[in-house]
C-alpha cells in the first residue's frame, strides 16, 4: 500500500472532522425534534398544582375544610353515584327551597 | 332507625341538623340525641367561623376587610381561601353565570343589609321613590388567588359576594364536621334549604320535600324525593324580594345585565355530589334561562325546574313524580 502524502492525509482528516460534526449536529437536531413531538403529544401534569390545595388543607385548623378543598378542585360538577328516588320510603323529612 | 332533629337560626337563615344512630354501636335510649348534641355543636362552630370569615354584613368579617383593601395583596385565612377558591371554580364551571364579583351590583340594587332587616322594613316605603340602579359586574377573571401562599388580590372595582356558593359550602363543611363529632351514624345539615348529607343515611335515604320556599313545612304538599348522600340545593327568585322604583327585585343577579335575572325559570332544584355543586348548578340554571335545560342535561345532574307559569321540568335522573306512592 502506498503511503499518503501530507496533503492527502490533511484532506482525509478534514473529511473526518466534517463527518463527526455532521453526525453530532444531526443527532442533536433529532433529539430536540423528538422532544418537541413528545411534549406536544403529551402535555404532562404539574405536581405543584395539587400541592397548593394540600398546603391550604394542612394549615387549616378545621378538618372539614380539607375535605372540601379536594372537592372544589374538581374540573366539573359532580353527580351522586346513586340517583334520588321517589319519596315513598326514607325518613327525617326536611324542605329544600329558596331562602 | 331513630332520627333526631335540632333547629335554630344562623347566617340570616334557618339551620336544621338531623342525626341517625350508628347501628354498629350499642343502642341506648337517647343515643340519637347524644349524637345530635355533638353534631349540632360542631355545626354551630363551623357557622360561627363562616360568619367571621365571609359575612357580607359584618364590618369585622375578613371578607369586609378584604373588599375594603381591593388593589392590595392580602393574606387570608384557610377558610376564606377555600370559600374564594370555591367561588372561582363556580365561575369557571358556569362560564361566569355564577360570579362572586356581583357584590357591588347587588348592594346597589338594594340588598345592602341582612335580609331579615330589609324584610322588616315596610316593603313599599323602602322602595318608593328610590330609583333602580345597576352597577356593572366587573367579572371574576381579574381576581388573583394564590392557594399555596393563601393570598388574594382584588381589582379596585371588585367587591366580592360569596353568598351564592358560600352558604352551600358552609353546609358541606358543617356536615363533615358534624359526622366527625357524632362519631358515626348519619347526618343531614340544612342551611336555608341548602342540604348536605354525610355518613350512613336512614333506610331508604333522607326524605326531602322540594318546594320554592325553604320555610314550607316538611310535611306539606309537594314533590318528595329520597337522597342517600351528597347535596341538594334550590335557587329561587320567589324569595328574598324587595322593590326599587316600582320594580320587584330578587337576590339572583345576572352578571351579564348586573340586574336580577328575568329568565323563564323561577325555581330550580339540583341533586349533586356536594351541596356546593348542587347550588352552583341551581343558581347557574336560573341565570342561564332558556339554555338551562340543555346545560343541566350535559352536566348529568338530576334537576327540577319550575317555570314562571308553574310548569315543571324534570331533568336527568330526577325520579318520576308519577311513581310516588301515596
């Protein structure tokens, strides 16, 4: 095998540097692109949003407030699991009306 | 199952506490009464805290101080933070139909004192010669509540009124405190017809007479439903009425017009997982007017709506009144 001239060796090294730079840059672009796609597809959840209410609840001196804090964070109005029934049974009648 | 009842007045309305005895504990004569006494004391304590935190008619309440300091960041108690948080959630979930920034609008319209004192004055004398005025509702979006730091900032033109959601929240808090104090069994707390239930209900559920006015006797005529848990709330334009400039007004303000609502429904009752959610839905339904039926249906909440002419609509899983046994 013929030995390389200094000029040929320098050209070879320059080509190798370009290839290394290109591969690194390409990899970086691929990682950023994949991250963007992942972030767009799944926004994730913030842990701080839930702890704000917890903090309010734990600093509360009444146990009752803590239970309502969790209720008031619901993102929709909540219905009961069991539907009301007609008044042929039951006991302890009270009136629900305007006041 | 024995049920015991205790009633008194607080927050400008009637309070009823009902208790059942815990079947897993040894029964003795007066067991339900013992539970009732403990539950009632817990309810009184909660209502006193509520009155101090967010009464609109007390100069020394936290809410009054907060309204006087609009434009500044104020640190508030856990209870007031919970109440404002609940009011803002109500505004979000109803697209602003239930808005806590109606404070000045309802005061300008004439509801500027505890209603027992307004009602005690001569209806005509008070309203005669006084012009009906409206104050634009500024909107809830400008309120800044930091739940972690428990601070709140109100825009300078905002005056909060937590009346709509505040009473229902108080009922939920009181029921939770009452069942803890009673040590078991079941508890029902009614604040002026807004009802919260906790613990084990009596067999068949709690019987509730649905009326337009919470002062109607429970054994009166009308639709009766049985509810095992959660909350029931009724909003009505037929109560808390006064006059201004010849117009008869009521306490449910439409944030769009800044005046009492004038829609097709005069009374709406809703059953939900909490009294707060039931109250949010019933108040929003009155404000939304003709769109209320579609909205309540989309919320999947059982509801009963009464039109101005008395026509009644039953929504969702509300029981068919035709099947009620005599």
